[in-house]
């Protein structure tokens, strides 16, 4: 098959969805398929790529660090794609893995050429918007208007102005919809986004999992525990509340922050109140997995936003427990974690202290080995290929 991915952001940019799409592409190609990834051209220095599997659409940067870009869904982009695909093998299936312009552009392309669509939902749009702007209801109304205008004629016209109406609208025209977790799939079905949503977890690289060995952890009570937080530094990820909890708890631990984003300066300012915090910046996928494996605990602080939350699952696959704030993610992990009972700084501070104490005492929880087994990318790719074949067989 020739499968075309459509994403909101370039696969080489920072983000869990991008990591997942890179892995999906590699394992699909290993299985003999061709993958073209369509996404906005990157503008950050040092991140350009000449990979022929990437088809970069004309774009403008939308963040100060130029990490993320936007391509405008319209006739100009349509013509660009049609010209580009005229010299590539015929497309069998479109796999949309975007929630904004990437979704619009992908569905428009598939509709023009009569190609079936599998749509993976990666984003809780309502929660994400509420986290980044107090005007989220107005923004969602504008997004829904944009969606109706841009996707006019694709499936039925979907009314409504909330986040679920937006997701229902971009799912129109899909032959299948997938979600990276059971809890998100249930919500999509309950809100009428799609009748039956297939659950396909994002995965971890099989080879790197085998190569990444858990570092020897000193059981001495004099060694400070090592906590790792990683991700995009934006409000919905709740990095700043995490650092406020670290300072408030005065936990005796080394804290490593991996990633980048618009809240870096604010995070560095808060972290001055704790001498154990270190900012590692952007790391490669392999380096990140090695840091997770060497840590005593991974910390994930977002609540209600993650549609899977890859980090705790990567940690579980590597034998590292997680401090989890989101009850849905905690339930899906099936153990091997410290659950934070609520969103307050005090509650997170208490759990940080308890986790540090458990680690030093040698009583930290152990991740479920079945999670690691089910999280391998090879099994995730096999599950997605079954969906592709089912969709193509229904034509």
C-alpha cells in the first residue's frame, strides 16, 4: 500500500504524536508499504530535512521558537499537493493524524481523489483550548466556523460550536476512526464523534526497548531519587504547577526537565527555588528513552488533555514507575504508579515526597509487564494494518 499521513506538525518537531508517526512510518515501511508524510514545512534552524518520505507544505511559523508551523488549508495547498503527488505512486489510503489544518488538508485531498480515510484522533480540543486561552469558547466557535467552511461538502454538515462538535466535523468522511487509548475512544463514542472507535495505542520502538537497559539504581539512602518530566512546555502540560510543587515540597530529589517550548523562561524562574532542577533541553528519542530508563520515576502532570499520554507507557515498558495526575491514564496503566488525587499544588507536593520516600526505601511500585508487551510498535503497526485492510476491503 501507499499510505499518506497528514499531520498538523512536521514529524521532526517535538511532540508525542510526531514521535508516534515517525515510528509508524518506519514499521510500515519495514512491512513493505510506502509512506508519505504531509505536514507544514519547519522553520527552526537545524531541523530541516531532505527525507524523500516527507512532503512539506508551504507554511508560516506560529511559535516564537519557530518549532511549530501552520499550512493554510485552501486551493493553493490543494494545487501544491496535487502537483506533488502526480510524480509519486498512486495513493491507496489517507491516514489523517491531525486535528486542525492537517485534518482539513488531508480530508480535502482524500475527497478530491476518492481515497478512503482512516482518522486517528490525537487531541482533546476542548481541554487544550481551555488551558491556553480564557476565550476558549469564542475560539472554538471560530474553529467550528472555519471547519464548516473548509470542509464544506465532505460528509454531512455538522453543527455546534464546542470541542466535540469540532471533532465530529473533522471525522466526517472517515471510513474508520482510531484513538490511542480506551478512555479517549469511549469519550469519542459517547459524544457522537464516530459510531465505533478502534483503540490502537501509540507504541515504543522494539529495538530501542531491547537495547535500553535500566540503569543500576543505588539503594543507598544517601542517594537522591531521580525524577524526569518531559514534554512540550505549554500550559496544558502543567509544567509550571509541577515546578511550584517541587519548590513547595522541598523534596530531596534531582529533577530533570526534558523538552522545550514557550514556558521555558517562566519554568527556569520558578526552578531557582530548588537546587536539584536541571533543564536538559531537546533530546533525541533514543536519549529520552535512556533518561526514562535511568530515572527512578517519570512525572506526568497534565490532566484531562492527553488522549493517551505516551510518557507513562514508555516508562512502564522500561520498568520505570510514574507519578500520574490524570486518573484516566492511571487506570489504563494498571499499576506501577503513584496517583495524585487532585489538581492542587499541595496534593502533588505530597505525592512527590511520598514517591521520593518510597524510592529511597526500596518500595517503589513496579509497572505491569503486560503493558510493556502490548506497547511494542510492531504489535501496534500490525493492529493498524488490519484496520487499513478492513477499510480497503469495504470499498
